[in-house]
């Protein structure tokens, strides 16, 4: 992992595309690990979102989790 370059463009569109890719990747990982474990991960993500101090960041986090949950259920 230390040789892998994870640099990201400063372009907002590129960042948005990367985030969408990460959401899709997480959804596929959740589907692969099984329903019980995926449920635990989602619950832990929701707990983490509740602990975010900045209301704007918390809302973005919650919306992302909702999108992932919706995609997972399909």
C-alpha cells in the first residue's frame, strides 16, 4: 500500500466522481460481506455520523449513508 498513489484532483467534478465511485464500491463490498455484517457496518456508520460536530458535515454524512443503504437494498 505504501507505493500506491492516492492523489486526488482539486477539480470539484473529479472529486464528485471519485466520491460516487467510493459510494458504489462500499455498496458492493457490503453486498459481498453478507446481510448481518453489512447491517453492523451500516449501524456503525450511522453512529459515527451522529457524533460529527459540524451540522453541515453531519448532514452530508447522513445523506451519503442513506444513498448507500438505498443502493444496498436494491
